[in-house]
C-alpha cells in the first residue's frame, strides 16, 4: 500500500530553489538559453530543482555555482512560492534565497548566460512575470514572505 502522502498529487510538491544575489545596485540574472522548453530567452534568477538527499540550502549553493560560477558566501532563506499545481499534477514549492556571493561569473552554460543587471534596467528586460514581485520582496522589504498560486493558476516559477 502507498503511504498516505503518495495517494494523490494533491499532497505532492516538487521542491525548487531561486537565488537572488546582488552586487551594489546590480542583480544577478540568468538569460535562459534559446533551446530551453520553458521561458527561452527570458531573464530569471539562478535556481533549479532540489536533488534527492540535498537540502534546499545545498541546492541553492549548487545551482548558483553551476549556473553562474559564483560561490555563496551567505545564504538567507527569505521566502517561499507555493504553487498548488493542477488537479492531476503535483505542485511546486520554491525556496527563495538572498545570497552574498564571491568569484567571477562564467560566460555561459547549458542553462543560459549570467549577467549582472542594474536594477534600473530591469523593466527594460524580458523577465519572468513574477520576478519583479520576488525582487521587491527580497530586496526592499524586511522579513520572510510567501507568494501563493492557487490550484489551476499559472505560476511562472515552475
């Protein structure tokens, strides 16, 4: 018999991470590769899946390093995105971190090209629709926050 939490996708979430790093007034973003199935060419913060046996903190540090070449000197959990998914599919929970980083970004990787982008230019870039809200919560507001996408709504950070 399946454990009770595996009976229905209603009780399943796929864990992901998103890392918001800054350098002065610049924000670290990744322009997604053109071949990517989701959001090709759009700018997003580095992030990805939490692997089996990995904590969200470890996943955030790993994804940051893999996608940008930078190392997390300090990671602070700042918020969650909770996406309920659809009736027949699991939801998504995104752990959102604020990071202090060191090192040099690399030119590109299979996920895309990392860039330091001045905050004043963010409105001029093709970015994921919920990224401005995430950045405002992380960079301009103190404390922990959550964003919730109810069953059937379209959450960009899947």
